[in-house]
C-alpha cells in the first residue's frame, strides 16, 4: 500500500515538473516575442517622429527617398 502511494506521489511530481517545463518554455517564448515587439515599436516611433518632422515642414526636401534615409539614420542612433 505504501509503495503504491509513493508511486502515485512520484507520478504526480513528474506531472508537475513537466507542467513547469512547459510553462518555462512558454515564458521564454513570450519574452522573445516582447523583445521583438519592443524593437518594432521603436522602429515605428522613429519613423513616426521623422514623418512628423517632415509634415511640420522642418525639412526642405519632402521626397520619399529623403524621408526613408532620415528614418534609417534615426534607427541607427
């Protein structure tokens, strides 16, 4: 009887460990996704800032190539 109970406890612990491993992998995946989203947001904010400056007329040149160049330069900073 005690041996059977011990086996049940061991099985339960193994199941809990597998759940924790699954959750750990999911947390890692979600952290990577958050990092990618932060990068995307930063790029979008940079582009929006450059476009806003262009719209306000701070730049004499308004062509698309110039705007794209400014966006790329800002992203490098």
